[in-house]
């Protein structure tokens, strides 16, 4: 009798529970955005020099780059805001079909980026670069140093948008929103730096530069619980 008594609940445990209350859900996707003006710029520039031999080309490049760094320091750009992105040296070769290729000298290119936190001084900084010996101004990238407040604003916008969509659907379907089951964020889309392409710099010049506003977006997926049980 004891064995039969234990077998009964085991058999019942495998049966589906038809009386379980399954409430319908609705998944809503929404995107929020926040906009602000850039507050910093990154200037990508370089110094290229040539010489009859590698040592002369490298020595001249180092001398000019030192002058460039000094000029940037005078307009408020510290050494912590300057980073070397590439240094290369290659021979300058003359090709003539009637003779063997010969080396005419060497070229040295030093590529650097400088962060400008005061956009009002950007034109002055560009002028200082060219005046001090930078002969390559590749581009100027505009960005936002801290996007945390913009991301928070975009999240609020996305949440409000998701709620508004859900309420509109619930009203159209003749149901009500009982609560939220889950919220997942697709991620905050931080802005890619806007780049203003510059030409090769041959002489000192005053450069007026402006940038457009930048958007930060956040996407959300929200699962809402609706009234009415599923049969």
C-alpha cells in the first residue's frame, strides 16, 4: 500500500496544469534621442620632412615637431592632450626605364592628434600648427567629452515613447496595461566624431571651423503585461 501511495503524486506531477493563468504580453521597441553641441575637437595633423639620408630627415622632423608642440602649448594645448598616431620613414626612389632605380633620399612622416577642449581657440590652434611647421592637416573631428547626461535624457525619451506606444496599442485592442515584465536596452549609440576634411597646409592661415549638433540615441525593448487571460 505504501508503494501505491507514493506512485500517485508522481503520476500527477507529469500532467499539464490547464488552470494556470497565462496573461498576454506585448513587446514594444522604442528609440530615444538627445542632442547637444560638440564641446571639443581633435585635430589630426602631421609633419613630413625629407633629407639626403635617413638621419637628416629624422633630425629635421624631430626639430619641427618640437616647434609644433611648443606652439600648441602657447595656445593652451598641453602635452597630455597630444598623442602620436604614427611615425614612418621610407626611401624616395627614382625610377627610370633606362637605369636601375636609385635612392634620392628619405622621407619621414610623423602623424599626431591634438585634443582642443576650447572650441573658441580652434582656429588659433590651427594657425599655430601651420605657422610652426605642421605641413599636413588631415582632418578635424568634433565630439562630446562626456555623454552621460545625454544618454540619461535619451533613455527617458525612449521609455516615454515605449509607454505611449503600448498605451495606444492597448486601447486599440480593448485591453489594459497591468505592468512591465522586462526592460532591455539595445545600447546607447554614441556619436561618431564629425570630421571636417582639411587640405595640405602650405602656409599660415586663419581657419574658421564650425560643427553641427550631435545626437546620442538609446534603444529599448519593453515587455508589457496586458489584462485578460489566455485560454
